């Protein structure tokens, strides 16, 4: 077994008992997003309802970036601490025995974190895997999404055994037709109420249209029927649906990283500027287009990539406009679908919710027992942009669940980025624990945080 590089945590304890906070835990009003990024404002300006909160770090875990005091923005009365140090921590899932499993694709490992009276005890549950990423449970069965397969294990007493492959032959860089290059090889997995297996297969690259005709189809969400069988396309045109989860009503949702370097789609100058027209790459337009997607999936749904892009402009093409992040329309991609003959974008159902362009949403989960106003809804790890000036800031977002859909985006925790764009952390995923706290993975700070409401 390879060395794990994991150090046991001596941070604050995580209670094992299942609990639900009551309305007395209510925090201040959440920060409602309106098209602006947290990275566009000075770091000292806290979003509405969030307050500067010192990140508690045990001395044993105080190596960089925690060798200097760190401060997050969190709801008033909530606490945040470094609960464990896990190098390159990615997606996470709570096991039936009250332990937290965290994937480490770069190490080929799944790590098990056991809460005890002094913090979390870390061990390697699975090793030698091919870029394990997505994790999901169905009763005592653990599903692990590797780059080339989804495998199931019997999980008993902290041991994963009886490995069997339920979705073989997934594409990765070793696939002959890809020539050793695959931009989005990491897979995610979710299990439906009927035991169907849903898995994400990312696109080869930015606008690699041949992914739509590949076998198995890339840039898609695939479904394996209950009891096993052949994979089938559940939704297509999903460039990189890293976030994949089941909502309280059993519907499948995905958070999608959209394309980069989009060309200007309209036939008039951007913001009235002469010389800027259809087909140009305009930095000011590129910075805010296209938005990332948060979509409810139904059998056969097409999210349009790479032929159609959601366009959130209230007044298309105008600089300085406000943005509509609720069910924006689709417009043809001028680079891949200029005449609309590849795909009729107007016929595509609008996206339910969007994120700011280049925000990079990753892990997606749902919660039902946090204190109001976060009681029921979606938690999304926002990784932050890599190619925007100023950069989009990392955060954990919350979308309230009501009436069978998701409401406006709110910031649950931020403050990872300074006004100059430098960062000390980049959240990947956030999952609620059995103790009522939210556990957040961070692959830049090599950490797992415990974000606890007052009663947790």
C-alpha cells in the first residue's frame, strides 16, 4: 500500500449523533447573488448576513496556508475550523457508520475520516485506483467513480470489499481515440431512489463536438438501470457535469463547468464599441459569458454544448447590463453553430439556474436539516476562476429548495480570496454531517473544514 500522506486531525470533535437544528438557530439574512462575483468587491466588504469569522486551526495542523491566521465570511454565530488535512481533497460522502469518505484522485485513494473525541482519525480505505473522484452510498453499498469505470463495494465495519464493476469502459486518457489527452477525465456518481446509477462523463476539451457522437458518449450524464445493464444516455450536451446529486424529490441535478474563450454571438458592436462584432473574442464579454449551469435533468434533456450557450443578458450584447440568472435562454454558439443548423437553440428548455461565468462549480449535494434560512437546499463548492480578471472568488454557495426547484444563489461561506485576487483556499465540495455541521473539502489548502451552526 502506498503511503497516504494523511495526518490524523486533532481538531474540534464531530458528534456522532444525528441531529436537526430548530428555528432558534436562524442566522441573519443570506447574501443574495445578482450577477456580481464576490471577487469583484474588496475582501473587507462582507456580503449581507455574513461576518468575518476566524478559522480555528489546531497547532498540529497549522502548516501552510494555516501558518498565518485565516478569516472566512460565514453566517453570524457559525464557527469554522480545520477539521483534517487531506492532500488534494476532492469529493466527499458520509458513510452509514458516521465516517466521512474523501476522494484523492491524484493519489488514487479514498480516505476514511473517523470522528472521535479529539477530532478525526484518518486512514486509507482504498488505494491503487484510477483517479477516484465521485463517491455515493446506497444503503451499505459504496460506489466509487474512477476515470475508467464505476465500481461498487460492500461497506461493512469500515472495510470496503467485494469490488465489482457496474459501469465499465469509461473514457479516459488511455482510450485509444483520445491519444493520451483528456481534459475532464474525473467522473462523478449519484444513486437514484430506484437504485439507478447516474454518472458524469466530461468532454474531451473546450468545444470538442465529436464527444456527442462518441461511444460511450462524452459530455453526458449516463444512467445504468437498477440491477445493472447497459449504460444509456440520460442527458447530453453537458460539458463537464462534475456536480451530480439527487434532490429531495428524487430528481437528478448537475452543476456544469461551461466553455471558455467564447466568441461574441451578436451582429452589432459590443456596448457600442466600433470594431467589435460577431465572432470576435472580446475580453469584457468573455469575462461574463457564458454562465455556468445548474440544471434539473430529465431523460433525453440536451444542455446544448457545444452548439448552444445560455445567455443571461437582459439586453443581449450590451455592456454593463444586469443579468438574469433564472432560466436564461439559449443562443447559438457563433463558432460551432453560426447558422443554427447543428442544433435549434431556441427549442432547448432554459436552464433552471446559472452561476457567474468561470465560477467553476464542482461538488453538489443537498441538505434538509440546516438551520433556517439554509434548512433545505443545494450546497455547491465554487472553485473560482482560473482565466478571468478579476478572478471569480471561491465560495460555498447555497440554493434554497422550494416548490420542486432551486431558488436564488446565496453565499454560505466565502472570504477565501483577497482583494488582489490571491487565495488561501478553494472549496471543492460541501456535505452536511450527522452532527448538523457542514464539512467542506479544499484541494488547494489540503484541508477539510467543519462549518458549524450554533447548535451543532
